[in-house]
C-alpha cells in the first residue's frame, strides 16, 4: 500500500495540490498536518510511518515537506528501510530503493537543507535591515498609552471586575494581564 504524507507549514497554505498529486501517484491512505517540518514532534508523520508495514511505501510530495535537516531526512529514510518500507518523493522523482535513488536522496536532502538555511539567512537579514530603519515586526500592541490611562483607575481601585475593565478598554483579559503591573502601579 502507498501511504501519502501531506505537510503544509502555514494555516493559509492549501494542501490540495499535494493530495491530488499523491492520489495520482496511487496513494490509498493520507496523513495531513499543518505544522512546520522543522518541528521536532510531527504527530501525523509519525502516524503515517506507524501505518506503513513491510512492503508498503511512504510517499511524499517534496523532500522539504518531510524534514529540513539532512541528518533528520537520512534517519527517517533509514528507519523506513530497516522496517522494509519503501520511500518515494514525487517532485524529485526519487525512489530510495535503488542505488541511484539513494545517491539522489542524499544530494536532494543536502540541497533542501541548504535552501532552508538560505531562506533563514535572508529572513534574518531582512528583519535586521527593517530594525535598522526603525521598523519593528510583529503585531501592533493592543494597549496604547490612552488605554493604559483608561484602565489604570478601575484597576487601582479594584472595584470594577476585570472583565468590565476589559470591555471598557476594548482588550482581552490576556492583553490586560500583560500590562497589569503597569496599569495597577
């Protein structure tokens, strides 16, 4: 049986392209997760691997969907081979059961790892350049000076329930909790 492993790293990414190609390749069972392939814990990948029995084949869409480090990819494929499970990557036309496929696997794994490192370097350089220009990343703060002033009096008096202060200020309890020391001071 061919078992398909689908992985998208962002909530807004659509896994349907991977699913269609895996179906076309003959996969009968699918395991899908929305998680970065850099994560240590990959529950759906682990389930897919557990589902595979001797003679089965684990099929992925692209090597970088399986893992980001060369060491991790090699360990996963070695584990599959020890259990008698074949491995195939569609995008790289890679079948790790042949000698040539094993060689290509190592080459493509190195390229995938290098590509990920390059993306990380570019991202960090871009963030550094933005910071140098005075721009900060991330979400805007939900509590500005005006909201802090508005929340400070009822918080100091402790007469108004926290939920009411949140409604007045227009923030969540979590956001108010982050600033509670500043507000109550």
